[in-house]
C-alpha cells in the first residue's frame, strides 16, 4: 500500500527531537534552559582578580550606579564603570591606607585614610579637589558619611569622636560629638538630623545632630560594630548594622519606639570575628529591603537575605580571602564585593 508523502511516520527524526520549529529554525535545549537575565551587566558574573595589590577595604556604587569605587591598603582609590568592566581612573594622593569612601554625587567622591585626612575627588577629571585634616594627625578615620543634600561630611575615628567637616573650605570650625570609646562606623538619617554611631563595645549611639545630645542607645551586638547603613529608599526609618559578633541586625529607629522593641531582624552565618578578621566588614541593603554581607570564612561568598521571607542564600563570589565589603546597586539586582586578596566581583542575583 502506498503511503501519503506527509505521513509523519516517514520522518527519521521527529521535529521535537531535532529542535526544529515550524519555520525550520534550529533551537537548542541549552538556550531554552538558560536562566533569564535580570540586569544590564554584560555577563551575569564578572570577576577582577587583581583589583588592588593588597587588601581591598571598601566598595560603593555611585548614587545612580554609573560608577563603582574601591579603596585599599595600597593607598589607591579605583573607580570603574558600574559593571566593573573598565577602570576609568586610579585616584592617587593618599599617603596612608584608604579605609572608607562615600559618594556625594556621581562627580564627587570622598575618601578617608588612617592618618586623619579626608580627600575630596573630582571623579570625571580624576583629580583631588581638596584634602582636609578632619581628625588629629595619626588618628585612624574608620568611617565617613555625607549629610544629605549638603557638602557636610561626617567622620568617625579612633579618638572617640565624630566630626563634621565642610569640604568646601580647607579649615573650618568643626562640630564634634564626643564619645567614650573609639568610633568604628556611622550613618546619618535621611533628613540629616539624626546620627548613628557604632563603637568597639557593640553599642550604637543615637545623637540629635542639631543639639549634639545623646538620645538613645541600641543594645544587642556583643562585639565591635563594623558598619551602619540607613535604608536607601529615603523614607523607611530603619537602620542596618553588622558586627564582629557574626550578626547583622535591622533596627526600627522611628521616634518613640518602645524600649526593647527596636530590633526587627537578626541574621547570622557570615562568621566575622576578631579571631580571624582584621578588617571592619561592610554590609549593604537595597531599596527593596535585601541585605548583603561578605563571608569571613571559606568558601568566601556573599550572603544575601531576601525581604520576604528573611531567608539567607549564599552567592559564590570567587574570592580567595575574607570578603571585606559589599554593596548593592541602587536600581538593579546587582551586588558588588571586594576582598582581602584585592579582588573585585560584580554579579546579578
């Protein structure tokens, strides 16, 4: 019996097996199984193994995410495009290790060093605009933060003070908040009226910046507070902290919160302790309430907590030493991290 030409039994390989569409185009199972991209990065994972010649200490995206900057023990500030693919400038001028940085805008970058000096950089021209002596000579400045919509810069140092400097002038009468112990980190509220300061005892002091009065103390950490971050959305009155007790915590910092009810969340797992980490690890969070911090023990990954549920998931970062700092892109699901081996990693999540 003669069969019709269009009988499917004549086909040696069915269309579905060969990956042929009705239009005759070839598709592959690999392409169909590839995960959907979530960011504008050229690749989902980018690694720069030799970013610094020694420990990289801090990393921050610029306010729009256009640039990412890192600092290190090699006294160099490196600025690259937001995807980290190309270094746009090496900012040279510090004579001591550069411990922290903060952006005022995409054009201005502030950095602090272990000699008491703060430098203001013009990022586009890759030149220093001004170097200001913010603390006594030889005083280590552990953390800096800009006050919103101003040229005022806050610095926290080992001399147990937080100082306010106007970077527009070389010498100025600075406002000083006196503490009892070396200050390791600080953050500012979105209106600039409240200052949060962490110290070596594990306490977080809350100051009225206008009056200079101590308003509250947040207790919960049992070791050195390493980083403080106000929520980046500009409206949520919450504070993120990390410490050398191996925890990250979220605090409710609205006025008149009942005593003992300030703590909203506690995350563990990154294992940063003074026994094996000699840097102050920097944490970060995003506008959609995701929290990130680097791991202090191998495998050296980035730990990410989603908003709902507050579940921790590790992101392989490829670092070969302690992850010293992380930052989250202001608008895209991208996390950047740097480590004590001098490497930089940027990846989407």
